[in-house]
C-alpha cells in the first residue's frame, strides 16, 4: 500500500487528534506540522517526531507533504485551504467548512481548479447507529422520509469560552451554537433528508450574556423533496441533555440516533460521555431490534478509543479516496450545505422573513446582524 505524506495545519486541541490519527493510519506517513506560532508548532512537532513550520509553502518544499488536515479556528479555514490547494495538497478541513458562504465557495473553487481531493471532517457519520439510519432510508424501510428533526440541547459554561481567545466572538469563531456545536447534527439531517427548499429561523443569546454569538436557535424547514423538518439547538441546558436526529417516513416508520448524551464532548478537554445509540426504531418487523442495536453499539464503543477512533475512520476514508481517485464520504459540497443552513437561520433572524434556497454569499457580510 502506498502511503501518503500527511501533515497538520493548526496545532491546537483538534489538531492533536488529527496528528494521532495520521501517526497510526496504515495509509499515512505523518510528515510535518504547521502553525502561525512557530514556537507552538515546534512543541507540537517534537511530540510526534516531525518537523515544524510556520509557512505552508516551506513545509511543502522541504518535506513533500501531500495531504493536510486544517485545524485552525473557523474563520481561518479559507486562507489555509486555498493556499494548500494551490500548492497541490489534498485537504481535510475540520467542521465547519468555513464561517461564511463566500469562504466555502473560495475553498471549493481552489480545490476544483487544482484537481485535488477535499473533505470536511464530520466524524459522526462514521458512528454505526448513524450509518444504520442512513441505510434504512436507502433501503426504503421508511417509504419516503417526510419529517426530520434535529435536537441538540447541550451546555457550555464560560470556562469553555475563555479556554481560547477566539471562542464566542463573531470575528474569531464566526458564530455560536449554530456554527460550532450543532454542525455535526446538521450534517446528518441533510444527509438523511436531502437539500433544503426554504427555512424560517430565529436565534438569540439567552443565558450567556458575555457572548456576542448565539447560544440558542430554532428553525422550521421545507426540504426540496416536500418533506418538513425542525431544528432546535442550544448551549443553555445545564447539565447537557442530548443531541439527536430523527426521521419519520411515509409508511409510518420512524428511526433515530442519539449522537450525544450527557455532558457534551469538548475536543482536548473532555471525553465522550455516552455512546452513540439508536434511540428510536419502529421499522415494521424490526421493532424488537432496538435493544439489540443499543447493546451492540455500547459494547463496540467501549472497545475503542472513542476520542480518536471516528476521526481515524474519516481520515482513512479521506486518504483512501485520494488513492482511489474517488469522492470521500463527506465532500466539500456537503460542508457548504451545513454553512448554508446556519447562514439561512442568521439571515432569517436578520430579515424577519423566510429564506429561499439556494443561498449566495452576501457581499455585505452581515448575515448575523440582528
């Protein structure tokens, strides 16, 4: 098997997960790290025995790295991804793909022009119960999906927001619960239900008065298929409750997955509190399988290092896609659709009106203004 020379851009908490994965994957030759702060990059590189750089160009020239993960704060994704793509690097970009549609489009154009492979990291797609829901839809076990729901009721205290200076600000993070904590569930809702036709949404900052950004948001959705959907996300429940996505079908069957339960996972700060499980399964003739699914998934979850296992599965898919000249499971276009979804909620609040899809960038860059 040919190994791809891999690197990490952004030497923070999430970058550490990517470095661990690239160090362990059979199709990866972990080669280099890059960070704008060279001191931080050198400390990070020493941990993994690889050279460190503060210039992507220099990193490529001196090491021949072929593929990189971009693990910087969200607003910096575009500049790093475009530079990497123009240098001929394949790019895996941590969620969200970017904080604005304009940045998403710039990334996609650069990747397409350079002919490299691009992916957004949404490792929850690799959860077994998540894939079970998708397969049930593909197999027609629900008939036609007619109603989807996303509920993410979590908690973030101010210690979390103070842990990095960019958190909780429009400039540094690009948004709040919509941009950061609920993107995984948004990705799943869109994976299950398809593209959106229109949306009406609202957001607010309800119990984090120090923040600029949203801690709570809701939306009502009409999908292109004619199906309906709801979204309710919040960082205001202490302790955190759950994050789930459910799909209801035209034949009366319903399936769902709880991707997160209890205290919400914070990269580099906490572990995953509860295993992901199917929390709803009423497919005709399979109703009794729910307990079995949950037992199997809990046992599997306990058998792996859950903090890195699913990242490793996605990065393996990313590298396999490069070698096989195919699309990865999660594409850049998938990433843009999640940004389009949270952007529509911001615009709906701003305009006090429903938002029709597809969306184009707002040159005024005022999507979130109330």
